[in-house]
């Protein structure tokens, strides 16, 4: 589980294809917010992780649509 890994000592980078939409990283292009994204946000805030991609970065293009589903977060010290 992600939280178990984040409890370990040291700096952390969390990245992956989360397949979650939220205005915090998608921007106004896609204002949809998945409920599971709120759980990820709780974890991100609890462990003081910061998004590293510029707000609204496009990480997926398919069938004429663009979205931000690949996300990267890390400790401020990194």
C-alpha cells in the first residue's frame, strides 16, 4: 500500500499512470474530479508531497482527447 511505503524513512517520489482526473492537475481543460482522486489528494497532503509536473500538463493524447493522468509527486527536499 502506498501509505506503508511513504511511512518508511527517506525521501519519496510517487509516480504513475493514476488514470484519475482532478482540476488540481488537469486544469480547466478537464474539470472532472474522480472521487478516488480525493483519496490520493489526502495522501499527498498528509505526506507533504508536491506535484512536479506543470499544472495542466498533457500526459495522454488519444482519440482526439487530451488529459493528465500520469502524475508525479515528491518531497519538498527533492
